[in-house]
C-alpha cells in the first residue's frame, strides 16, 4: 500500500495519526489524575515547619483532612492545624496544553524552514548589486547618475515578484544616493 503512495502522502498520514493519538480523550469518563489536584498550603504551627501538600482528589474531598497525610501534629491539634491551612482545588486541561504546544512548534518549524529556504535559495536568485558604492567617490557616483537617467524600455514590466522587489530596491538606493550627495557634497538640508 505504501509503495503506491508518494512520500508526502505517507508523512501526512503519519502526522494525522500522531495528532489523533495525542488529542484523543482519555478512555475513562473522569478527569485524568494529572489534570486535577488539591493544593494545601500550611504555615508553620508550633514546632512544625510550613509545608505545601498536593494530592489528586476530587473537588469535594479538597480539605486539609483528606490532603495532608501524614498529619504532622498530634490528634488534639489537628483541627487547629487544619484551620490554618489554605486548600485550593486546581484543574487544567492537558489536551489543550498539548494542542497549543503542537501549534506553536508547527509555526516555529514553518518559520525555520522558510528562513532556511531564504538563506539557501535567495543568494542563488540575486544578481550582483551594481549600485553598491562608497559614499564619496565622485567618479562612481557620476556613473550611477548616468545609469539612473537612462530611460527604461517602455512597456517592459517585471515578470516576477523578485524582479519587482529588486526594482523598488534599486529606486530606493538611487534616492538615498541622491540624498547623500545633496547633504554631504552640497551641504543642503533635505526638503
């Protein structure tokens, strides 16, 4: 079966199966033991130091008597000790956490692939830049001015997005070069 399906189809099938396994609800009807807990924070009491107790119990059993085990005080002080403890029921959804992490990693992975594509392919597509020049070299700046003044072929339009971007970049570089010449050579402010 897999020999007829291309590699892309197989990888898509594996990805869908992996997501279904991760996102499937638990088989039991109640919450998973890692999704719920009761947290009791007990301050210091007489000669007993403060402590935090965590236990996986239901919401109705979230009391000091059910969570704090073993009880650090003798039987006569249990009620006073439990009155000092603050118990809170906490619930979370590990399925939601897994989905958010998968989405986050997918976006980061896509951005990394895009960056790798740009790093590897962009230099191959780019032509050498004819407008890179030192700031104060008059001979080369005159050559640039003559190239900028040359009329473009009428009706010729860039065919690709990359050519349009390069054209806009070249126009911007010419404007910057003219502004530099105006400011540095003629000592005039930009208008």
